[in-house]
C-alpha cells in the first residue's frame, strides 16, 4: 500500500516514514526542503534499508499537486505534515502561514477526492485547546480562540476537513492533536534539526548541554504548579510516529466509527520545565546552566492529555518515559555535533 507523507523529511514526518516502512507500507515523500534537508532520506534509508520515493515540490503550486496525484493515482492514504510551524514567525507573517498551511491542505483534499481511496491523517495540535479549564485534556474540551496565526491554521485545518467529511462519505479523515514531541530515533540516524536558535525547550536544553548555547532561560517560576514552572506533556517522537501508523491502519481497514475523528496524542502525564531539566541532567550526567527569567508571552500554565480515547480506539499507548525520550534527544545532539 502506497502512502504519501507530505513534509516527510521533517522531524515528525521522517520518524513516521520509518515506522510506515517498518510496518510494510510503501512510502512516497513530498517536501520542499524549506525547513529540512534531502540528507534525511539517507537517515531513513540507513534505518529501514529502503529509500522512500521522494519528490521535492512546493504544495502551494496547485498545478504541481494535480500533476503529482495524476501520476500517483494509486496512493491509498496521505499523512499531511507539510506546514510552517514557528509560532512567533506566524504572528509576523500571517498570510504566509495561512497560505502554506491551508491552501496546501485544500489542494490535497481536492485531489484525493478524485482517487479511489480518500484517506487522510492531519497533523493537528494541542494548541487548539489553549489553556483548558480542566486537566487532563479530553478531546471534548472546547477549542479556544487561537493565540497565533499558526494555532489558527490548525483549528481552521480541522474545520476544513470536518466540513468536507460531512458532505463526502468517501473521505475518511483523522486529526491527531499532538502534545509536545521530543527525542529522536534510537539509532540517532534521524532527529530534530531546528533552524537557528531553538524556540522549543528540549532542543534548547540539548544544545546548551553540548555547548552550542551558553544558558537556558526558564520562562517563569511563579506559575501555580508544584515547582512554579509550566507543565507540558512531552511525547517521544517515535511513539507519536507509531500513532500515525495505527491511525492510518484504522481508516484503511475501515475500523473508524465516523468518517472524521480526532485523537489526542500525548503520554497522559505532565512534566514541569524543572523536571525536564533534571531528566536531562540525569541521562547526560551533566549539570545544565540555566537561570529563571520572566514569563514568556502567550505561555499557558499547563497542558497534558487524557489519552483514553487513543488508548481504547487506536489500541495505542505511548511507551517511552521522559528519561528515554531525553536520552534519545541527547544521543542525537551528540551525534550531529561530532
Ligand atoms: C515548553 C515549556 C516554556 C523554551 C509547542 C509549540 C506549540 C505546540 C506545542 C505544535 C514552556 C518552556 C521553552 C525555553 C523555557 N506544538 N521553555 N525556555 O510552548 O508548549 O508549544 O508545543 O503545534 O505550537 O510551540 O513548547 O517547547 O516552546 O515550551 O522555559 O527556552 O518550556 O515556557 O513552559 P510549547 P515549548
């Protein structure tokens, strides 16, 4: 079975391509390499022994998207990762984000509806919940007004798919709402490659640990949490990748209950920033240079998933602990700097 992975050279996409190949699927990757590198293909190949088909293309080009799907009309499912993901940049360049993240989704939906199989998994985000009123967060928690154009593209993306599913019984879709992905493949052949100064906690920690950054700023220690720092649900990227494979199998095997479904993908437990730092110190046996600074604008206090629905319906559960995920992130950081 041929599965298209858009953005398949990116952080989550590349790990998903590996897990799809491990599960016996044939993978085709589309990526524009704007935030990734063709070298990632070598990493995928060295892990699985199979080089996925690859087309470098810009999904904003509608005629290119049409050409691609005409050529590959035997695609049975699409996992759509390709998107811009920098929250801060999205505030500066809203139109770029709406174009990149929504036009591409619309073009893909238009084309897969012409195929024999119209199956899609969409990369959504826990950002749709904003600061949820109760923890852990279930899929029924209300979607809050987005804090950024990036977050809004995830909300609107979900709505585009839901509305299309309503009038198109042939279309089978699942949105996966990711919590905080981290880590790397255990082989250290693929991992996260942030461009410039990392905005996310874990790559900033590992880059500080390896000496690339001088000091980590911890944004606020006066939140109403046990140690005063924010709580997030950090999920190993390989566990997240596996969730995509089971979600795709669910729709391919017609085990889905409705033609549009939503699942949280997290571990179900939250960690504070200071707990993440101590996990790093434990697995790296290094002490991290950090200091507490003021709160970061837009940060929510706490977000962790209720994963009951994914556990039951997808028969999927995150397997890695925070320490295991951190060890893989650290091994990867050391590997790319050596
Ligand atoms: C985690 C915690 C920071 C950096 C991200 C995406 C968001 C969504 C979920 C995809 C927070 C603290 C961070 C640093 C710090 N993903 N921190 N010092 O904010 O949960 O959101 O994941 O859709 O869109 O942006 O993740 O890694 O930035 O922050 O103290 O240098 O670490 O304040 O509490 P966040 P993050």
